[in-house]
């Protein structure tokens, strides 16, 4: 198995073995279902699909997650931005999937996939993020993906 090297907080170099397990943070049931279906078809494991900040934090704390995909607008007082802040503190990469990418997303996530998107574009975006994390050549970015790692 190939392990890429990733520069983390404070410039530390850490190993990354690739994205296998994804946490889906989405409060629209149909979008969540479509994401789950696309992820399974793409060969990923879903750690959980949650609709709010509290459940996302619980899933992150349970461990075993390689990537968080999060909508920005969630039910409740706390948003996907708050989820991303927590995930970043735990050393987890985040990909926002949202209609409106937040201004401060660059400091919180690896990128932003604009809604609406085709399920194949979600898989392609995750593969781009995975390649960046592993330090290998990136595949072509799908439409609507903005990267913050360049």
C-alpha cells in the first residue's frame, strides 16, 4: 500500500494512506441519500450520515474517518463551518459540498464542491482530494470544484 506524506499543523509531516471512509454531513435527506449511493458505488465506506453539528462531532470522536464532506447550512444553531473547525482540530480533511462556499472556507477545508453537482462529480472531487493528501498526481477536477490547496 502506498503512503503519501502530508504536511499537517505546525509543518509536521504525517503519513496518509488514502481516503476510504467518509462522514457525510447533510441535512437534506434526498441529497444525503444520493451522496451515500454515490459513495458506495465509488467504493467508499460511509462512517455515518448525519444532519447536524452534534451528531457530526459524535461521529468524528468515534474515529475511523478519513474525510468529512459537509454542507455549510445545517439544521440548528451550529453549521457545517463549525463541523469543519472541529474536524480540522482533529486533523481530518474537509470538503465542503454547498451552494454557497463560505469566504473563510480556505482556512477550514481542502476545497468546495458547488451544489448542484452530479454524483460522479462528488466521487471525482474526493479522488482529487485523496491524490493531494497522498502527494500523487491529481486527476482532472470535476466541474464546480474549487481547491484551496494550491
